[in-house]
C-alpha cells in the first residue's frame, strides 16, 4: 500500500481519515519515512451515516512538546 493509495481510501478530502487497520498501516509508513506524528483524532461513523468526533475521546491536541 502506498500513501497515495491510503489517501484514496480516506473518507475526507482534506484529512487522512482511515479505518483502524489502514490507519495503523499509514502510521507504520510515516514512521519508516521519519515523519513525526503531531496528533490524532478519532472519528466515528454514526448509525445515520454521518461522520464526526466522539465527545469522550477527541484525540490529542499535540503529541510533541515545543
């Protein structure tokens, strides 16, 4: 899988939003390339078909300290 292939699987055009198994692949690829992970957000697919963030588990603001 390539980064371009993962981008095609994304449910967002402006962000890389992937199912868990593909997100892990993307993280491994980015780590191998030496790219830093600056943050993450969990997205949910609700029963009505909408996508959004969980109220309880938003994710991180930032994973590295300046």
